[in-house]
C-alpha cells in the first residue's frame, strides 16, 4: 500500500505546528484530535472495530457546549494549531457535525481544521451542509474501496480537489504492494506485517492531545485499547488535563524510560514525524 499522500499531509500539518504557544506551565499542544462520535457506518476487516473484545462501538457524541467552552479557553491563547476530526469514529455519524465545524471556525479562526472521513456520508443532508459551509481546511478522504471509488470521487469533487480542500488518500492494496501503512494499534491487531515494538522516545505526548467521544483524554490515536486515560473534558478543562500531574509523569517517563508503560510498551509507531521542537522544549526546560 503506497501512501503517497502522507507527504502532502505532512507539509500542511507541519505548517500548523509553527506557532508554538507558551503557557506558564509549559507548551500548549499543537494538535487537538477528536473522536466526535463512537460510531462508524463501516466495519473494515483491518479495523479494531471488527472485534468488540478490542473496541466497542458506542452511541457517544461530543457535546457542543463542552467544545465551545474548551475552544473559548484556547482562543485566549489565539490557538492556531491543528484540529483534527476523525479519531476512532466516522465524524459524519455525529448529527451536529456541521455545527461543531462552525463553532470551531468561529471561535478558533486561525486553527487548521482537518476532517478525516470514509466519504460514505458526503451526499447526505449533513454532508452537503458541511461541504457548502466549508468550515474546514481540508477533507482527507480515506478511500478503501479501490480505484473505481477514487475515480468517482475525483469526478464528483473535482472543484474541491483542485482547490486543495479535498485530498483523496488511497487506502487499498495495489498489485504487489505490501500492507505497510497501518500500525499494530499498540499490539491489538495483526495486519500480517507485524513489526517489533519501538523503544525510542515518542513525541506525541509533547505536541498532541486526543479526546475520545465520551470526553476521555487518552494517550494518542494509536491507543485503541484506551489504556492510558489522563482525564475527562466534561470534568476538567482540556488545558488542566494537558498540564496535569498525570500527563507530566507520562512525559517524564517518555524521557527517562521510553515506552515502559502501557500502551507505549506495545507500540510499533516511531512517533517522531512531528513534534521534535516541542519534545526538546519540554525536555530542556523541564516544564
Ligand atoms: S471506516 Fe475507519 S473507523 Fe470505520 S471501520 Fe473502517 S477503518 Fe474503522
Ligand atoms: S508510543 Fe505509541 S502509544 Fe505511546 S504515545 Fe507514542 S504513538 Fe501513542
């Protein structure tokens, strides 16, 4: 599986990481990822969702009021990092997804808003509203079904693609390709290309925060088993959780004994693609 679009994603994402925000307690994250809903309309064979023992589908939907409160807090710092809507669910299964995008853009106008979707629901009323309102920077389409699906998307959305508002990412095997895109989801799934768990420090906890659809803040988008929970945004603000003692201990361990604890001890993700500056800053200043 050739993931040629990762580079496109990389440069855009890097741009949203340039404005590092400093807080008295340390650096504020540069990427905020949300699982807006615990549902997905698909059940892909390679996804942890196919095994309820690993991952349970839940009718949980992030609440607009909670998001508004947290965005308002970030607005005080003029947050201009990335907001990513996807996580473990299909964002278009949230009935108010268009409103979430609207308040994101309104309260955090400088943020880079990315939606990651399987594209199945783009032609629903909700999908059409989102496309018409354009309160996002990019729709990143995970195309799983093959080249015919890609051609259809290119035909249907040529205008958005030309403007760079839609990027189609091929998520299927070509002849002779190897399945080398997916991680083992912290050892939970075996895609037949099992690689060893890594031992290097991972940068995720220094620049990235991940909110699940029930409000839990967990280690990162690879922690499908939800082994590490730092707090819940319905109880504490996202900044309080980011600067919490629990998170600090996790970062400290990442410096001193990288990947000794769950879920990182089973993780085969390198984790150094982004966030090197944030990592150095946290390390040098011992925030
Ligand atoms: S579309 Fe994505 S989240 Fe849904 S089952 Fe497939 S891989 Fe999992
Ligand atoms: S080591 Fe793996 S599980 Fe741990 S924070 Fe990094 S990417 Fe996530």
